[in-house]
């Protein structure tokens, strides 16, 4: 398989990861905006161009890191506010977009998490491994379940086997998300040690997420061969696979990034 999660996991690489995720969200959202909503499309394009410029500098490790983080936070906050405003209008039937409201909320949550990570980087704070496992699981497992729901949304209804497989995986990640939320209160602070029950959960999530990444890439190959009928945007599955990779790597390394 040609795909690999090839971003460097240093400070510049983490900033680039989040910029790229938000940038791609803007590119995907652009496809969902009706041609009647010219102003909405114009503002989104401006956001995409701004994120792309900052992302390229992060990829090339250009400039002072502190300035880069601040610029990234500003750009992503503006994108988040734009999406939040758009979601509010969509809920009131004031704009025409094809994106489900759940997808807009999904993108907003990732924008929020981006800035949470940047704030953690700026503070230089240390996070206990058990806290990082619960945080990453609680956040990303919901995103993974969303991913599968969106894949099902884009798949043609006649893809019966794929639809059935995606439904099964969606239910699996919804259950894992519920379990992460339960452990968040069962394993109380201070979480100074990795309890066996939490470590077993971490290993289960790592294994399931690796399988999910593999499935996303297999489906990506089918889509690129025009062998699966779908309306998914180009490179959507690579975007989803990259985030799955990010989750299991963070769990293995016991970090928030």
C-alpha cells in the first residue's frame, strides 16, 4: 500500500498534522456547499487558503515555532467560528449545504481539539499516561465512529456487503466510546498508575484502530479503482486513515498530540 502516516511527530509535525486535518475539512466542506451559497463558499475558500499557507510553513519547518502555533490557533479558531455559525444557520434552514449537521459538529470538535493541543504545547505541561489514554480515547473514539457513519453516508446503498461491514464497525466503535466514557469516571484522579483494566482497554483500542486504519485504506484503494460506488470526496479515506493512525500511535506512546 502506498499510504503511510509520514508526518514527523516533533512539535512542527504535530502542528502540521492539525493544520492539515482542518485544511482538508475545509476542502471537503467546499464540495458540500450549494452553488446558491456564493458568500459561504467564498469565505470557506479564504479559510482554506489561509490554512494551506500556514500548513506549508509548518511542513517545511519554517519560522519561529511560537509564532507558528499562534498563527495556527488564530486560523483554526476563525475556521471553527465559521463552521459554528454555518451549523447554526443550517439548523435554522438558512443555508443550503449537503453536509450533515453531525459532520459540521465533527469538524468543529476537531478544531477545538487542535487548539487544546496547541495550548498544551505552549504550557509545556506534563500529562500522565493514564490521563492521556482516557483523553485520547474519549475524543478520538467518537471521531472514529463518526468517520464510519460518514463513510456509510457516502457509500451507494447497493454496496450491501460494505454497508453491512461499516455498520458493524460503527457499532463497535460506538461501544468503545461508551466504554471510554465509563472508564473516565471509574478510574478516578489522580491517575498516577496505569491500572490493568485501563491498560487492557488501551490495547484493545490500539488493535481495533489498527484494523480500522487498514479497512479505510482498503476501501480507499477500491474507490481509487472505481470499484466501489460512492460519492466520497477524493482522498477522504486517506484523511480518515491518517487520524486512525494518529490515535493508535498516541495510545502506544501515552501522549496527547
